[in-house]
C-alpha cells in the first residue's frame, strides 16, 4: 500500500501575487521519502535565483516563486517509475485550510511557506479523517515518527529523518518552528 501525501507550496508567484499550489504524492509520502524532495527543490530554486542575479548583475536575488518550487519539486520527485508528485490544484491566494482538499486517506501533509521560509509537517499515520483534522492537531515531529519506525525494525530512519530536517534548515528554512509538535500515531493506527 502507498503512503499518500500532499505538499502545499504557498507564497508569491513570479509576478508577486499570492498563490498556493497543492501537489499530490501517491507513494513514499513519509518524511524520508518526501523531505529530501522538498529540500532539493528548495535548494535548486534558491540557486537558480542566485545564478540569475549574478548573471544579470542584480544587487540581490529575487525571492523564490511558488511556480518555480513546484516545477523543481516535480522534477526532483521524478524517478524511473515516473512522476512522483503532480499538481492537483492551484489557488490565487495565500494558504487556507480548504486548500487541503477532502481526501481522507492521506497520511502526511507538508506545507512549504515561501514567505516565512518555513516547512510544517502534519499527519503521521492513517486516520481516515479529512486533512483539516491533521491541521487542527498541529505539526508533528518527524523524528518521533522515525523512532516509532525503528521500534518496528526500520533501522536508519531516525538518522535519515534528522539529516533531511537539518538539510532543509541549512538552506534557510525552518521546520515546524515556533509550534509545539505532536507525537505521530503509529503507522497503520486507525
């Protein structure tokens, strides 16, 4: 069975208007399967803006745009099996809870806020509820999820999750900052 997730990128479009794009990721939606994709897309987008500013001798790079990150995220999630994430819906406004949709079999929700350079992680297991319920519970601790997996003989997930969280922080994004994180439910708990 696949670990379904959504990734929401919110911030300014390349024209400076607010926008939010929701991507659906059918497989490998757990943190070790998704945080690396998010980190790579953010890092690539930041580097593209730096290179553009240097090329045209601009004093500083423009902010990274929603569409730019989405394009890079789709590229980074593409494997030999095809596209790992796809655009599901686009909104011409800042993030709102209704942008999460109504899919009740999601296990993870990733909210990437380009305006505040923050990544927030919600969910952590199948609940059968709409994604807004996970949002109300608040961010979850992906490291705790990895520890729970280790208890189920998934060695290496703690280090991998910690490495991915730190790699996102290293490019200037916070992860679940300024909010208490809730422990995750055990995988498969209903």
